[in-house]
């Protein structure tokens, strides 16, 4: 029976209920965040084999994916410490007997807890909904889940930089607790977050301070643009302060290339004082404490700063039907783990982090800040 309340006027208006709708077959997808670590060459297979007397260049994130066929709840990576090379005694050389005065060989390790990274998409009455549309809901759901997984790899890695473990691991594993970075420093030598203010920004002088830490704490360098350097991840607002710094601008104007490749013109930071700066949108501010809203947490990275473990292949799983066909779904899941490389002694009384530091800088965000 026809709907007597709906008329089809001519010419047909845009809002008429009986007006036809034509859908393009091309689908657009919302873009939120860029994938970063793989694209910028900051992630590679773990190789070990450091040379004690040579600072081997590597990448900040080491990947272990050979564990997909092995069981286990936790992965350990070991570190052998050097023997003592200061405060030498007569037992180390000379005529005094070494019997009973041997030096202890010390090993440290870092734990990587494995947890499940997962998400799902659901729909009601798929057979009826499929009849109403030409959209392949099954295919779109699987694509959306794969995009989500890539997005959350990076979020999990950033969690590990700041909190030692990813969010889902801290939720799931009682032994994995959120731990602040053991090497946290404040711009201009401020004592703590409460002492920070608008003068504690990232400047050319602060970059030199970061460089000094990198060299004197013997961080292994990364290889960036064909040279050995440290790596700094910072957000736009922190780097804007460095771009405005007079010493930085003078150095680029006098010592860098002429033309469109100069950072003063193309807007990049690039290599400055043996530190290579990456503008990375996922960097976070502090979430609590004094001045939290204005303190950007940037990362100074050497090689092997973060360990990532793939415990299984990511897989798409269909929902087991229990509701007479009225509920349908797809899920994605993968056994995954990540941790900041804080190597510890057996009693956990000593922490050695020779690969990264957290640098807190004051930042003023503009009206575009999320």
C-alpha cells in the first residue's frame, strides 16, 4: 500500500523522501596519525653483538619476532657488564695472589611481558543489513581492524617509552607496573616539574646539554642520514621554541646549506649538534602534577632503547554465532610485548639504562593543539 503522506512533487526537491541517492563506489578513510617508526628506519631486528670498545650504531627499537612458535609468558634479554676498570688493586696485577680475590661476572636483564593486543567490530542482523547496502561490511571491518592494529603498535611503543610497559600489559600482568623513566631531566637544570616555567624551553643551549649527556653516559648512537648521531623525538610545540632560538637560527644561517634545503626555509630541524630531531605528533605531555599541561616529554634515544616482541602473527577471528544469526562480528588479536630497556640486577636494586633519557621541556600549545 502506498504511503499517502508522502508526495512526489515535480521537480523533485533535494529533501524529498522518495528522491534517489547514488553512492560512489570509491571509499575514503579518516586519517588520524601517521605510522612512524618503520617509515623512518628506527626499528630493526635485534642483533646484539656489541663491541665493548666501539660504540656500534644501531636503531632505537629492537624487534624480536623469532618467538612466534615458542611458549612463554615473559621474554628476558640479558646484558653482560664489563669488569671493573677503575680502582685497581694489587690482586688485579702484580705479585699478590688472585686466589680467593676473583672478580664477579655480573649479568643484568630486562623483562618483556607478553599480553594480548585485541579489538573487535560487531553488527546486528548481517543478512538483512547486507540486503540493504552494497557496502561489503565484512571486508571493511577487517580493514578497519588491521588499521587499528598498526595504530596501536605505535601507541604501545610510546606507552613503553614513558611507562616501561604498554597500557594493555600493565592492565593484564600483575608483575608489569607503570615505572617512570629512570633518567628524567628537566630543561635548564630545573629541579622538578614544580620549578618549571616559560624559561625552561628547548633552546640551542639545552641541545648542547642533551648532547653532553649522550656522550658522557655512553649511549650507543643511531645511524641517521648516513652518520652516527643521537635521536630526539619531540612534538611540534617544543620544536617551535628551538626554531625561534637565536643561536640555532644563526648556526643554520651561517653553517648550513643555502637555498630551499636550509631548515630555516623548509621548516625541518634535522641534524643539529650530532642529534637528529624528529617531529613526532604522538609525544605526550605530563598527565598529573604541577604544570602538567605545559610540560612536553621529549625523548633522547640511542640504539636499543626499546625492545618489542611479536609472540604470534596477527589474525582475524570471526565471532562464534550464539544468537540465531542476529549478531555478527570480527576481531583481531596478537600476542605482543614491549618494554623500555631498563636492565636490572637480580635483586632489582640497580638499574642500567644506557640507551635513552626523558627530557621535560616547557611548551606553549596554540589553538590547534588536540
